[in-house]
């Protein structure tokens, strides 16, 4: 598994694990498929922000 800090590793439709805003304190990971990449920069230290097919938005912690 890769970490989700580099935008180049994230593609539409891939399976990822993200931490949602409300789960940042617990670190709980939510899994889903990438619908849209929201972060414009090439690298983000906390993970690239994406929208999942479910509509949830979070930062990528795992690329499956």
C-alpha cells in the first residue's frame, strides 16, 4: 500500500482509505473509490483531499 501524499499516485476510480474531517481526532479510516481529486498541489503532507463515490470528502491515507 502507498501513502496518499502525492497527487500523481491518485487516479479516478481507484480504491483508497481516507480520514474524514470528523474522524481526524480518532484517525478512523473510511474506504471507497475516488470520484474527484480536490487538492491542486502535487504534494500535501496530510494526504491529498478527495471526494469518494459516496460523496464523503477526506484526505487519502492509504492507496489500496
